[in-house]
């Protein structure tokens, strides 16, 4: 079988697997967040937390609960790293330096999982499974909870209540993430992913030198790293490491995991707003963008760039031979479109336009199909903008899902759209303006150096976590700057979108008439794709011309 045929086969199989899971998982999640019944474990959790499960919250109370929970998580994870040397299963590793501890805590709490360190020689097993893996679960659950609250904002009327954060968080963890993670973890172990508590084995290499092969609870972290669109690896090589991703089958399964919830939650949305066509429309936009970027990345990597790579037949630098350029491009597109950030190849070694494709994909705002929950509510904000633009064209008051879009809603949409680009571009400008920050760039004599900095802040601001390798980010400036960008890039949009959901929930639905824009048809899907690309292009194009476009040309 040729590389092209094999690549097309794995893309087709991936789509079939997602299609098979779409209805059952999407419907199940809708039931989880709609039912009034609590399990015994959930009731015990509410009692332990002192939560009244029947008390719905306003958007402001929901946001305060979420921020308080995340703040406690941040402090706990920071302290756990600092005292690592005194804990069991530390593998003899000392406590983590304070700047790196802050950056890592911010990263995992914000569902970014940016890692400016080598995990196997920095974090002991206890910090990995009691700190980092726990945040992989709860940060993903926070994103899904916000998406559910936004769905209720569209579905409810004449109320200021969006649900209960603690109930949504608990149900997401117990009923969705944990069961799938247990099953997925067993599948990964069966495929050859490591799972043990070994501190490492001493072996003799083929050249006769002693080498330590580190072990650990890899599969249990790998599964939630992908399922929760987190991305932080147990090893520095991430999903390119054979202990995390041993073969082509495990590679395809991991891509399936990271796309699973972002894809299926669109059906949950359609069911909760009582119009399944709306979910299909949002999925159509996400799928169109994902397919376009997958095609572009594959072409750029398969064709290569320059005489040497074209003579070799493909750009294989930085890629695992067991995956090749097709599986590497597919993984790269899926991970940068879902805020996962996991990598099975070195994005820094992609061709200039191939790496630029991954960078631009993140700049869309992680909406194709986006992270667990974050992709859906990000796309819904852009849908509101698209409806508003359409309303201006025909001179009508815009409506989306029978809710009017007034000046208040558009102010919130504008703030949401401006928040992340402001963090990314201002952060990049500051880094390029400081001599101490520029000293971290290895490629100082080409546009690629600027691309590395732009990629770092884009990854942090969009809560992705992947990186170009040619930059030393474990420095006081980058640990602090990227940590702040990750926190602001996560929680500022969350507060804004919850306020938007609260505004919609208070409205009285307007009746559908002949002037209502159908938001479930191909015309709206096409318009929304255009809005996503144009808004992003106008925002980031000048920066892209200084980096990957200049390098590629």
C-alpha cells in the first residue's frame, strides 16, 4: 500500500469511528446534564463539598465558583511541586524551582499543559499522577461545564440561572471522563503503552554505554491527556515517545480520543437547544476547517520544501518513521485544532508553511473542533458574530436560536474576540523587545526565530501547549509571562462567555418568521467559516508575514 493510500485510509477510518460515536456519546452527555437524578457517589460528593445540588446559580455565581475552584487547584499544584523532594514516589528528584512551579501549575490548571521542562527528569510519579493527571481531569471538566452553561443560556428563557457549577463539574468527572478514561487506558496498555511505578531500569545501550530507561504510570495519564484535550506528556518527547505512542494503531486511537468529545458535544448542543440541526451546522463548520487544515498540512509535509526534502520524497526531519508524514500531519492538525498540544513529531522541524499551518490553526481560537467544551462555546460566540454581520447586511435585528443580539451581547462578543489576540500579540511584542527574552531564541538570523516566539504565545494564549523547539522557555521571563498569558487566556474568555450566556438566558424567545436567518443550512455554515477565517486573518496576518510566510517565501 502506498503512503497516500495508507494516509487516506487512516483519515477515513478516523472519520468513521467519530461518526459511530457521535450519536450515542452526544446523546448520553445531553442526558447527563439534563437529568434531575444524582447517583449515590454524586450525592456524597455534594455533601462533602457542602453543595445544594438543586440550587441553580446565576452566571456571576457560576463564574465565581469556577474561579475559586481553579485558584485552589493552582495553589495546590504549585505547593505539591515545591515539596516534591519530601514526598514518596519522588524518584529522588528535588522540589521544582518556584518559577517553573508557577508556570506548570498555571499551565495544567488552564488546560494548556505547556511544558518547558523534561518531565521524566523533573517530576516524580506522585506529582505526575496526583497533581498533573488530576488537573488533566478537572480542567477538562471545567471546560465542558462552561459549555453546558452556555447551552442552557440559549435553551432557557426569562431566568438568570445557568445551572450549578459543582453539579456540572462532578457529573462530568464521574459520568463522562472517568469511565471513558478507564476503558481507553486499558486499550492503550493492550497496545503497548507503559503503565508501572518503576523509577527506571539500567540497561546497556548498543554502543556499550549505561542508560536509564524511565518508567511510570504512563497510560493512565496518556488517555486523559488526549481525551481531555490537555496534551502534557509523561516524557519530553510527548506522543513521539514509544512508551506513550508505540505504533500506528495507538497513534490513530490517540487522535480519536482527542477529537471524541469536541466532536460529539455538538450533538449534545443540538439536543439541549431542542434543534439537532443546529448541532449539525456547528459540526459542519468545525469539520470543514479541520479537513482544510489537514489537507494543507499534509500537502506541505508530503511535498517538502527545498531541493533536499523534495529529493527525499517528503519532509521527514523531526518525524517518527513509524508514523510518516501523513500521520504526523494528521496528528498536528488535530492537536492544534483541539487545544490539546500533544505532538507525535517536532513541529519546529515542519516545513515553513507546514509549521505555519499549525500556527494559524491555533490562531483560529481552537474551534476546529476545539477543546473539551471550549471549542463549542468559542464557535458559538463566532456564530453570534456571523448572525450579527448577516443582520447588518439585510437591515434586520439579528437573532440566533430565537434570541435577539443587542448592543450588550455584541460588546461581550467583541471583548471575547479581542481578548486572546491581545494577549498573544502584546506578549510577542514584549518578548521581541526585551534583550533577555531574545536571548532564548536559537534561530536569531532568520524569520523562524520570530515564529518560535509567536508560536509560544499563540500556544499559551489559546491554551494549546505545543511548541516550536528552538526556544529556551525555562527562564524567569518566559515562565512568568507565559504563565500569566495562559491564565488570562483561559479565564477571561470564560467569564465573558458566561456573562453572554446569562444575557441570553434572561431574554424572551422571539418567534421565527420569514425574515429569520436559517442558522442550520449550508449558507450559514459557509458564512460562519468565512467569519472564522477573516476575523483571524485580519488579526494575525501582519504577524504571520513576519514569521512563517516570510520564511516560506
